[in-house]
C-alpha cells in the first residue's frame, strides 16, 4: 500500500512539473520567438534570372535578431526549372521559403528571307526557312508547324504561319506574307515599225522616245515629235487625283526634245505621261523592248515604267529592298554551257550558286535565284525573245530591289593553258561602284597565287568584242557585250557581275578548283566581301551548307 502511495506521488509531481514547463514556454517572455518572411512565402522565379533575397524578420523576446539569421539558398538553381527551398535558421529553429523556377517566355521564330516575299505569277516559291531560339529549351526546330499555301497561278497575298510551343507550354507564331503578282514588264511582239536609234522617221509617228535611261534623280528622255512648237514639255498626270507635274524640256532643233525628269519629289502614285508642243498627247515609246527602261531605284523611290500599246505610264512608290542578293546560275535546261568530261557547266553553276545561297541565308540575308533546278528558270517577257534576254530581264527586275546581283559561270577555252579567274562587268560602271569587286580581285590573286598582269576584271565592246580593263576604274561608252550585264544596267540601272572562277578546259586549273574543293574557298571570299559590303558580320561556319 505504501508502495502505491509513493508511485502516485511521483506521477503527480511529474505532471505538475510538465505543466509548469509548458506554461513557462508559451507565456513567459523569455522564450518568445517569432519568424516573419518578408515577401511571398511561395515565390515564382523566371528561369535564368537572378534570385533576389527579400529577407526575413525574426523577433526573440521582442528583440530584432534578423541579422543573426542564417539564410541558406545553396540548393537553388535559377538556370534549371524546378521547386526549391530557401532555409532561414536561428537558434536551431527554422522555416522555409518555397521558390519555383518557371519558364513563361515564349520562343522566338526568325524568318530567313524576310517576312514579306514577292514572287511572280506562275513562278517558283521556295520557302527560305526559319530559325528558332528559346530562353530555356535548346532545340525546338522539329516542333515548328508550318501552315498555309501559296497558289503561284493566282495573284494575291498569301500567309504562311510558323508556330511553335516550348516544353513549358509557351506558344508563339509568326507570319510570312507571300505576294504573288504579275510582272510589271510588258513585252510586245517585234514588228517592222520598231524604232531604233538610227531608224526613226519623224513623218511616221506623232511622237516617240528615241533614248531613255535612269539617273540618280529620275529619268532622262530624248525624243521626236511631229508638230513643231516653240517649247516642249512633259506632263505627269495622276490616275487617282488631280495632281499634275510639268517639266520643261530642252530643244536645239525642230521636232526634237531632251531633258531630265526629276521624280524623287513626286507624290507616290501612277501617272500617265504626256508630251506638249502645239497640242497635248500621250507620250509613246516605240523602241525595241530591250531598249525600253523598266524599273529602278531612284533616290528613295522605286520607279516602274510600263507600256500599254507603247503609251508611257510611270508608277512611283517608296523603295524597299525585297532581297539582299540575286544569284543567277548560268545556263540550264538544254543550254549546258561548257563541259570537260567530268561535269558540265550548268550543273557546276547550280552547285556553287546553291551553296552561296545557303551561306548568305545562314547569316540572315534574303536571296533570290533565277533557277533552282536543271531548267532555264524563271523567265520574264515574251517567249519570242531569246532565253538569255529573258533571263537578263529577270535579273534586272529582281536586281532593282536587291543590293547585290551576279551570275555564276565557269570558263572554257580552246587554249588549254588558259587559267585563273575572270570578272566581267558593265562598261559604264565606275571605280566607286566596283569597290567590292576590285577588293575581291586582289584577294583572288593571292588565293590563286597569280602574279601576271592579265586583264581579269574587264568589260567588252559588243560590236568589236574588244576587252577593256576595268580594274583601273575607267568608264567606257560602248554597248555591253553580254545580255545579263547589259540589260540589267541599261533598263534597270542595276550593276550586274559575271564570275568565271576557273577554266574547266585546263585540267590542272580544274583539279585545283573542283577536285581539291578550292571552289568553296573561292565562294567564301566572295561571300565575305559582299557581306562586308552590305554592312554585315561574316560568319565562317559553313557546315550546314556543305
């Protein structure tokens, strides 16, 4: 009995002691400890951004001991998605802040070739592609979906939509407009009445132009008119408003006028052009089609000249580059070009051109090629014209809205010792205009290890076939020899270049160029020079284009 009594007393003492301790912890100021997080207890952090510590306030017995708190964020990785905890500890007591690293930034799609592309009715549309970058996911190219179709046989504006969703569910899309339109070039069938510089007879026509060319401010015109007047004027009448512009022309003989028409200050629109002497009548241009100016960059304007039944109509709009580079792979289809038993020129031209197109596009430039396969490619103009002339019209039409225009060829000669490169240019091109080509000429001489003084940058007289050195910067008034140089320059004011980087007929020359893959070095020098000329940054990484 006495034993039970002592046990009972011990239990009572323990219970009382316990109640006394508990009472002391909760209600005695000596043991009061309070944690208070500053900022959210559940924090969301954008991936790859720096974590900012908001801090904590800790009161111990009404004394601020926040500065004594140990903050541990060592397991937090802002560059990796996930859930993390930041620990705040004082006097062996601690709490956590939950930090969730999230990705809420959408990927970025950049279109190669620009977000607005013009192609001709019945032409080819080849999508230039895209690049995708994301702030977290490394490769989303395979997740891009492309929707939309282009009907190359119907004029209109078509939309190609590129969409992608990253692994965090962030979506983005971008649209490329593909504008299919008819060519502004009109080509009439030749007739015996076509006017040339020497064939004009004033009694046959009321009026017509005998010379026309683009200049830096507009157009230069010469022409005859049947009625003799004291003054000759050209008038531009807007088709959509009451706007009219009047230009006084010079004259130093009967029936004859000449002068420059300044167009850079004209309001955008389409104008019918009139000649005024004793009476006012529509201006006509009955020159042969390959002598009629078509379109050109004039100051900050794009000027396009069209001819309906030979009547002159001029459209003026703000100029925008639609392409950076126009590449013409020479020959094609039934026109094989040179051959050496190993490869034919048209195939080699296309191989080099496709490589160069890929390289420009890898650096973000917009490229148009006149052909993409073994054909003569896109040809503007009436089928009665020679294919080479139609190719030249195509180069000029696209070249007028491009920064660089050139044609890739490969040489051959009956003289099998002929070797090295040649660059063929327009007679009228100045030294300033040839700056990148002259620079490239000097680089090629080092690459080819050429020390001779042979003319390698030259133009030709179409009538005599005589070659003139252009590396000295001289300008010649002769008619250009080759169509893809003459037509773009004379009808579009476009500098067009022909590259002949090797003689296929010289086995040593060809083996160095083709078998040893030095054609890649030759192209890379060209690409680097033109990228620099366009103000860009050259990237030597060509792996994707090999």
